[in-house]
């Protein structure tokens, strides 16, 4: 049974051609067509103090072309947002559900987007690359600031790979991982998506430290399977309750991994998953540990793929 519950999605658009690719990625997600969408642009206005120069006769020649430039920029942004809206409408989104919002910058682009995101959005959708100097998720970029600041709603980081209905959910026994899984169940249940549950353990030493009574590699591997089995069983129940059939769900446990993030990225690439879903808080709760740390590494390692982060 498909979920009919509607929500609201926030999609910041910077006016670049790449941002329209993000819109196309969203348009390809049929389950999201039941949601409202806000296409937001934070406009970089010329500071008020600059316009004060217009009061000086000698400065009029400087101010006039700047005013014309700003008007032209605003016109271009409006055209881009209309294109974005058209992409969504042609894909099947309701015309009454797609709203364009242009706001003049107040505190900064990232902070203004975060402020809007606090208005009860189901998810915030961003892309790894934007216009100008924002070419990748490097420290200080708008995208990075949004990922770090929006801890109160899922953040969907859209990659370049075409959506093909193959979802990998990185699991541990934390509530954060289960919340990420519940987001998948709520958004995709009842649709043609396959979900693979993956649990990765870094080496047998991790299990051996927690269970010193285990003396062999096989014992450690068996214990790892046992520890995650209850979590996988609960995850299956949540997905089935959300509308997935049992044959849409698969699972794997990998032990003796050198790197959790590296192992996940390798599997995603080799088995052609288009989306990674991960909780940003692992078993240790702070975002800097376990799954939370893995999610940050995956952003850098799996650039072609979409990554959904749920706190």
C-alpha cells in the first residue's frame, strides 16, 4: 500500500544550470510527487549603503549601472525558478503544490536557508555543486553549512546518478539508523524500490574488544551476525509496515572492513545503488562518532550518488 501522507520539501536554488539538475533528480522521485515543494532563492542584494551614493551627483554614473545589473540578475533568477517549476509540473507534481519564493539576503545565504528550513519541512534537498566558487562540498561552502546546521530535518544530497530505485541503508543498532530507515519506509513504501540493509564492522577486533570470550575469527563473525540480527528483523517489520513487500528487502553484514565509509562506497559503486541512506547519529549519539562520522566521509567519497542523511 502506497503512503498518501503529504509533506513539504524545501529546494534551495542558486540559479545555476546545476541546480536545475537537482530539480530533475527530484522530479524523477515519483513518491515525492504527493508533497508540496518550495523552490527558494536567497537573492544577494546590493547593500543599502551603496544606494546612498545615489545622493551624490558624482556617484550617479556608478550607481545606475549597478541598479540595472541587480534588476537583470533578479530577472534571470525568476526565469530559472520558473524553469524549475515547469520541470516538476511536467513530471507530475501538482501545480498548486509547487511554490516559488525569492527572498533578499538578510543574515547570509546559508543562514537564511536554515531559517526557512525550520518551518516544518519533511526534507531539505541540496546538490553537491552550485554556482560560482561553490564547486564542491569543501569547508565553508553553502552546502557544507546547510548539512552541518540542518539537524532538525532530513537532508537529501542529490548526486549525478540517475534514480533507478535501488536504495542502500547503512545500519547499526542506533535509534538514528532506525529513524533513517523509517524515513525510507514513510517516503518510498508501496513504490517500486528495492532496499538493501548493510551493516559494516571494522575488523574482528571491534567485536573481540567487546566480547573477550570470543577467541576465533569465526566466533567474532557469528557474534556480529547475532548482534545485528534483531536490528535487521525490526527494520524489516518497519519497512513492511510502511508498504514494502518482503522480497523488496535484502541485507548484508560485512566484517573485517578496513573502513566503514570505504566499504559502503565500494558496495554502492559495484552494485549500482543510486542512493545511500544513513543516520547522522550512531550508537554513540554524538554526530562525530560511528554512523555520524561515516556519513561525513561518504559525502566526500561517493560523489556520484545521492545521500539521504537523517538525524
